[in-house]
C-alpha cells in the first residue's frame, strides 16, 4: 500500500510539475520495495527496504558523479567510451560480487553506468542524462520515505490508542 501511495503521489506531482526522469521515479519506488523471499520469511522487510533505498541512492549517485566527471574527458572518442564503459561494468560486477551489504550498490551502479553510456540516440558526452536519472531516483526515494514515515506514525498512534500491536 505504501508503494501504491508513493507512486500515486509522484504521478500527481508530475501532473502539475514535470519531474526529471518521471519513469525512473516510478521504477525506483517499485525496485526498492522488491525484497527477496528470505527477507519476507525472516520478517525484516522494513530494514531490507531501508537498506535497498540507501544502496540504490549510493549506487546511482556514484554512477552519476563518475559519469559526469568522465563524459567531458571522453569527448568524441568512442573507443575511449567503450573502455570506460567496460571498466565501469567490471567495477560494478566486482562490487556486486562482494558482501551482501554492498552488492545492491554494485547492481545499481552498473545499471546507472550502462544507462548513461549506452544511450538510445547519437553518442553524447552530455551528463544531463545521468543527473536527471539521479534526480528521478532522489524524488522517488524522498516520496517513498515520507510515505513510510507517515504510515509508521499512524501505526504507532493506533497502537498507543488501542493498546495492542497491529
């Protein structure tokens, strides 16, 4: 329910004020709420969602910042771009293969890095795509965090008022 409300809020905001990378915002809400079945069985869903939110932000932030720094240096040299892309994918795979606490950062870094360097239009060294994707993710995580905080406050209030757990 929290995800649905967050998506509705993002859609409403986008209706009145166009969000940077609206589609990425929608995907981000869904992506951080998808937790492995083992987490559901263990009953630590909220902790896993919080960790995925942080890891998604960190991975995409690193990809955007690195791309923003490298794209102007690459210029119009496609061979250099391919080498940088390969190095970025290697780095993402290396982090993803590491400990479970940081593996999702590697996944998000890799997805972000690939999306920045492999574009659906002519080769470009413009870093705005990276920054727009990052802004879409930040908006989504902010709205989702606010929604989760509101749900948590209401849940605490209901428990205090009724004297029982939900």
